């Protein structure tokens, strides 16, 4: 039985403070704008159920999180089903951002936008349904 992990809003607030200093664009880690319709959500890079299997803490942490909009998060889990390599590439870049502990630099944004293009080509029909 899958157990839902409640994400503490404090974690998202702290992530916003670290990764989005005042004056920086409010774009999630998949390259989509955070808006009223695409509110922030937390993505476990290492899945909570996998952490539980290994008897590790499954609570939301900055180190194991990606800052995504809700629609981007849905898209990412759709990618997980259809293209595991692309999903793993996204999680890799999320880990890179976390290690940097700051707003992503241009070279990281270049990778993000390349992955976004791959995602959009692969899931074009689904993205149109999401209206990203």
C-alpha cells in the first residue's frame, strides 16, 4: 500500500529562499513559470517509497527535492512511465542544482531547456492537455 508523504510547506519556502533570490525569474526546475495555475510542488528525487525500503527517512528535505510547478510535476511522472532515461536525466540535473545551492547558472539552464525540448517532443499531446 502506497503511503502519501506530506510535504512540509516550510521546505518549499526554504527552497524558494535558496534558489530564487529577489529579482530572479520564478521558473521551476523544468523550465516552466510558477504561476497561480502552476503552483510550486515538491518532487522527491529519490522516491519516498524507496527510502522507506532502505529504512531511510522519507520526509521532504531540500537535498532530496526538486522545486517544480504542479503541472511540471505531473508531466515528470508521465515521463517516468514512458521514458525512464529522460526521467533519470531530469533527476540528475535536479541533483546538480541541489549541490549548487543557488539559482541555476546559465549552463544548467541550457541543460534544463534541452531536456524540456526532449520532454515536449516526446509528450506533445499530453503537454497540450496540461496547457503549460
